[in-house]
């Protein structure tokens, strides 16, 4: 059984790391989620780190933004082994999941978007 938790050490919180993520990164997009990611060779961090964001411009109410972020976190938590279960060791990856949909979508749609993108990212990393 794989570890399906999302502990605090896997949360992307460092302001410096987030700024570097947006200054020099790659991205993937499948409606309704855009993933901005950056591979990092960092010896201090031992696991991938992820952050989730929903624009306040599209969703004025905090309860709506929190619901969407909760759904994205759950989808990532259950499917992160798509990135972790690789034969060769991969670098540490910083992720920023950005919700771009204009309405609150079902969990199944959000999960399929995240699954597809993580699978594409794994294939891209294995090709390098």
C-alpha cells in the first residue's frame, strides 16, 4: 500500500521557492487546472512539494475557494504516486496547482485533470 498522506513537509510554503517557481518554470494545462512546476536538485528537501490556489477574482466567497482547494488537494493526495512510483530517481519537483475554471466543478472532473497532467509530467521527466 502506498503512502497516501499529504503531510506538512509536502506543502509548498517557502516564499523564495514560490517566486523561483513563477520566474523559471514549465507548465501543463488541462481544463480546469493549470500546473506550474519546476524540477529542483535540492538536498535539504526529501519530497515533492505542492501548493494550491484559486483566484479571488473568479470566486469572491472564501468558502467556494476553500472547497475547490480541498478537492484539488484530495485529488493530488490520492494520485501523487503517479510521480513518485518511477523506477529511476527523479529530482524534487515543486508544483503549483492553479484552478482556472469559472464555476465549481465536480471532484471527478478535477481528479481526471490532475491525473492526466501528472501522467504527462511523469512521461516528460522520464524522457529527459
